[in-house]
């Protein structure tokens, strides 16, 4: 078979794909009309997981699960925009890793609002200016984002979903030679996470490391200066049109950040692979055994606790704490429902949602 005939076959398949996608979108449009008439939520992470699981199980071709997810998550995002366009806020600036996380769930076509602080994202969701907000909650190398955790207590929002993305840094520059680079811009944490690359690559060279407030700002500065470079996300390099010289320059390829997708009055149906996040304000935590007895209730019901964080209650001059807990399972599961009912006055349910990969 010749190259031309292979290309003709590909073109024919692309034509079929386009026809099938338009048929799918017509059904999506009809679903959107039904949802609008009943005021039903458009974004359904548990339904999307069911589709991905089904496709993965019946797949017998060259596509692996990450490839299937990448293709269909974008199809889902386009579908949601046909059903009902919804605005999404994220911790900016544009081109940040949070922007990347938002696009991984809501696609490139959604209406996005980049906001300067985590608090402003929470407040934009709280006041209804946006339908969803995306904020970082923890990094597996650096730990939790305390501001985001504290705002989960302060604000009355729900967790609709989570997104876990690998953090890959690129080295972007308009300079043709490394020796010509005089300044390298990035966020301080990026310098730490790419220290081996910097030490190996610029040993003996005189490039100055210049910390800035974000990796997006770094890319913007590198775009404006011919002898500068940036450690930034791939999306930021693309956004500001800075050529990528090196990809994946982080010290650890296991570096991942977890993001929460926030909404008001949002409830997921069980997917069979869920996580539940709770806030516990237990009385008399200064007394021995109060926290231990509470945690024992999860153990007694064979509920796996995956996370517990303590935060200061900030109640007068005392040293008292509240706790953020995460466990496997859905809030509607009978065993977990028992705990929630038993501690209704002390426990706040933030949401049950599909566990991120």
C-alpha cells in the first residue's frame, strides 16, 4: 500500500469521525435542553468516568487509557459547552499550572477567568460570578496549600471533582546559544525543583536566576528579552510564543500537583471509585482520646482514611485545631453515612467525588 493510499484512508476515516462527532453533539444538544428544563447540573464527573471505564474495557487497539482520556475529555468539554456554556475561574495568571489543570477538565473552549489569589477564586464561585473554580490543594513534593484548606472551612462551597496533573517544567528561550543567556526567570519553587538541570546545564556560565511571582510571568519576560530564558509550563511557553529548548527538566518525574474543582450546591452520584472530604471541628480536643476515638469509628467500619490535616482554630488565645479528613467511599455509603449522622454537629461534608488517577 502506498503512502498516498494510506493518507486517503486516513482522510476517509476523519470524514467519518467528523460525521459521528456531529451526531454525538446533536444528542448532547438535546440532553442540554432536557437539563435546562429541569435545572439539572451539566458537569457530571461520575458519568464521564463511567464512559471512560466502558471505553477502556472494550478497547483492543493501539490507544492506551491516557490517550483515550485525553481525546474524550476534550470531547466532553466541547459537549458541555454545547449543553450550557459555563464560566470557570482558576488561580492565575494565564498559562499557570492551575490553568493547565482547568483545561484538563473543562477543555480549551470553555470560558475561563484567571484570578490573582486563591481567595478570589473561592469568592467568585461563592457569589455566582462563575460556576466552577479551580485551585491547587497540594503537591506531592512540597505539601499542602494552607490557604486553600483554610478557605474550605471559611466558605460554604462543595468539591465537585479533583484533578491530578504531573508538573513538568520546560526551558524556554529566544536565545540561540546557552552562553548568550544572561537571566533565567521563574518562581522560586521552580528553581528548587529544577536545580539539577540548572547546575548541570549552566555550570560555568553566568546566567542569573531571577525569581518572579509566577512561571507565567517568567515566560512573558523571556518573550520580551532576547537574552533571557524561563522555567515555565509548556502552556505558558506556547501562550507567549517562546521556543522550548528543553522539556521535562524537573529533578523528579514523580512531581504531581492536585487541584480541587469547587462549586456551590454540587452533589455527585456514586461512581464506585469515590473519595469523600470532610471537615471535623471536634469538641474538647485538648482532652486525651477525642481525636483517636473519632478516627476509630472509620477503622471500625473498614473505611480507609487517606488524609488528615490539622489547622489552627484561631479561637482566642488557645491552641485548638480543626481537621480536614479524606477517606475512600461516597457519603451515601451506609457506613460513612452512620458517621456523618452521628457527628452531624461537628462534621461538615465538603463533597464526594471521583478519585483522581
